[in-house]
C-alpha cells in the first residue's frame, strides 16, 4: 500500500513519539520495580535480623536469671536451706521480667521450689514440694502483686516430680545450660520453653537444676507488637514444623487426640492458608526447616504476589523466623506514581504529535495541492487551480513552478484538439452541468470500487469544497451511520459498495457525518451500472437530503 507524504509524515512523527515514550516508560517501569523489590527484600532481611535480635533479647533475661540463680545457689546466697528467701528471690525475678512465666529449682531428691504467674486464684502461685522418708508434702500458696498472701492449700494428689521433666533430665545429662524444645507445662497445661542450668556445689557435685519458663503466647504477643506493614505477618517455626508463635494467631496449639494433652499446631494445621503457602515457598518438608542464612522467597496467594524472608535463629534455638508481605504494600505508591507518569507522558506525546502534525501539514499542503492538480491533469482536466503561494521550502516552489509551466503547455496543446472533440465536450459539459446542479447527490465508482465521480451536493455533505475530487474512498473524510442505532457502517456496508456487489438499493436511509462533524440524514438509491453487453461497469448511488 502506497502512502501519501502527509500521512507518512504524520504517522512517522506519531510512531516516533509513541515508541520513544514507550521505551522510556518500559525502562522506568522495569528498573524502578526491580530496584524497589530488591530494596524491599533487603529491608525485610534487615528487619528479620532485627526481630531475631530483639527476640533473643526477649529470651535472654530468662537465660540471665538462670545464670544468676545458679551462681547464687552455688554460693549458697539462695538455697533450699532458706526456702522463704529463695521464693522471695524468685518472686522478685518475676516482677523484674514480666514476660517470664515461672522460675524454679529442683534437687536430686525431688524437692521442688516454684514461683509462677497464675490466673486461677491470684496473681502468683508458689509451690513447694518436700520429700522425706516419712512423707511427701505439696504446699501451694497464692499471692497478690503486692506479695500479700491470698490463699494456701496442701495438694496430696499432686504427683509432680521435677526429676522426670525434660528440662531436668536434659540439664543433668548435658551438665550445662540448656534450652528445651517446646513442650507442655505441667502446671498451666500450656506450651512453652524452658532454659535450665545444673547447679553444682562448691565441691563440684551436682545438687539440682534451676529453670525459667517462658510461655510461648508471650512470643506471639511480641510478634504482634512489631512494626510491619498493614498486611504483613510473621511467625516463628520449629525445624519439625511446629508453630511456636504467630503474629496474628493466639493460642496456636491443639489437643492431642491420643494423649488428651495440648500440643503445638503443625504448620499444615494452621488456620492461616497464607502462612502455609508462605512456608511452602521454602520448598522444604517438616523436619528439614534448617537454614544457614536468610532466604528470600516469593509466592502467589488469592491473586496477590507476596515476598517472604526466612531467617534462622542462633544455635540456642533451632527455629526460623518467617516474615511475608504483599507486594502491593511497598509498590502501591510507585504504582500510583506510575499512573501519573503515564498521564503526563500521554499529554507530552499529544502535544508533540500536534506540533508534529502542524509541521507535517505545512510541508504536505503544497505537495498535496500539486498532487491534486496532477490527478486532475491525469484525468484529462487541464483547468486546474495550482497553489502558487510560496512555501518555506524553495524546492517545493521550484517544483510548483515547473508543474505550472507543464500544465500551460498541455493546455495549449489541448486547445488544438478541442475543435475535434467539440461535440463530445459539449455533451459532456451539459451532463456535467446537469449533475452539478441537480439537488440530489450522485456518487459513481468503477468496477474495481474506485472513486469516479461525485457532485457538489455530495461534496457538501462530506464537508469538502464543491469542486473537490477524491480518487479513493479511503481518502473520504466522512462516515456513515445507521439512523436508529447510531452504529457506524463498515466500508463494505456503504450503499455504493452494496450496489457494486449487485444489490439494487431503494430509499435506504443513512446518516452522513461530514469532515466538519455535521450530520444529515439522506435517502439513498443505487444499483450497479451494466452496459448493453451485460458487463458490469461499476455502480452509482444518488442521495436526497431528508428534511
């Protein structure tokens, strides 16, 4: 398909502007988003390290309390020989560290001294278990926050033996400070962890174990206080798949159907499907949630893209901290800014295109005028109106002058042949005058669908000069519409093309939209043009403006 200079210039300018803007916007889109995601992932890593550091600080007072108590017990500053002072010391430690659930001491004979937070009778419970050859006594007391005695009672049914608890056995076996795996506390029946340390006499003999309990619900509360984004979440996961703590879930434990005791929930039992999907993005099975360093992952959930980071704790705790955040939480602002950039880019493109079109028009106007004159001469019409107004391009002025000279030469030669064609010209002139002056519009095309003729009425409907001539229907600056529905007619639905296909059209009403935007309803008649031999020459339509 051959294009005109004006269209080529216009399309070239528009294409150049659009391609330039698209390349710039695409580059900005990809680079900005990737840099921001990378930055967000690094921030998540830094945040996870900070959270682990703060989590370990959260747990470290328990470790310090055990170390201090072990040292005091070894030096007999606190000892079972002075149970009231020991229990008072334990009480003070709980006041000092609000997130410690309990602190206790058990010896090799099964004696046990325990102070814990309580929600049953009063704020604190003190349990003392003493074993002798004659009897075993379990004595409970409950105190208020001011250390005032609220109630006391003996409990002969309490069979608790510290020597059979996991913290006691692990500390005595390893003979060093230890952390237990999460387990069920005997008294409160809630899951927790214990830091414990063996106590040795000055002679180096093992005499007992001191321990500090931390309720795992305190870790969930701690995660809940973290300053994360609106839809972010965090959890702490044991390497066997136990959910130790979760930012948005309290009481992440269940009753074991076999033992009837409470236990921690497994990750696949958690009510939060988004958390399960986040952990699954690690690509590891329960029992193998072991990492040496932080790992970033991403996943999709309910049509949203998420980014996650999993970071291991120190060697004391075989746990993973997981933080996951919807991508929109840190891309929302950039996406809004991207929309604004698109609008600005569109406006800049539009302004550039308008300027380019004005320039293209200034270049193409004289060329288009010459082209129209050439088409007229090509059709045998020598009386052409050549635009001799000077343009800003001297090459075009020279071409216009040369063409004007050529037309003058052709006009002189035409006069010489006019005498021979006088009769035919006279008839043609009469026909032309008739068609030009009738009140109905006439359009004629040849057998190839090419534009042959249209009179002044048609040109007026199109919003063109009355003497305008178009070579192709594609160049026609008008549109046709169905009157009732307002639907624009496709080119193959135009009456002239329907007539060319052999259809006889009678009183078909259509709306014509001119190049100036004016609409008029016309009644159209048309049919194919057939010569005496039955050959189709083309088609014509006539149209009458309806009032």
